C-alpha cells in the first residue's frame, strides 16, 4: 500500500504518528531499522549490490524519485553497499512520507537486483 502513495505536503498542524499507524507502516517495510540519531527518529537500511553499476543505477533512480516526490534521503555509498536514511527534517520526526519513500526505495532496489545483467 505505501509504495502506491505519494508524499504529502507537511501541514502546520502536523500530529505525530500514533503507535497503531507506526506499527502498521513498519510492518510494510520490515527490513528497515528505526534508529534514533540525536533524539530524532530515522528509518535506515543498507542495501547490498553485486556491482558498482548497480550502486550508480540505484542512487540515480532514488534521487530521481526523491526529486519527483520532493522528499530527500541521506545516502552513503561504500563499495557495493548503500545506506539510506529517511526522516522529515522540518519536523525532526518521522512522517508518513518517510515510510512511503522507504517502501519505494525497496522497490527500486528489487528491480535493479532482478534485472541486473551481470548477476
């Protein structure tokens, strides 16, 4: 469900995600970790690829998606691994947008690994 949604504009009357929604959203992206960095919750996952060209394709497609959705991650590339972190900077908190983008990030990774011609 999450990957079919689009990011929402952040409203001034934003309310924190309640526990039930947090659990529901987290269940849709079970391979993502929830980490606290400086008191701010983040979604984090490290993706492993077989080849450097897959890393480049992944980061390019992820940035294209981020531009389209107007919601950008932190990305760290190390060899054939890419760590991605999502959180909403304006709120210093998690928002549904972070869960949407995590789900879409998984889809990008899966497609790249499925269709890599160098497997």
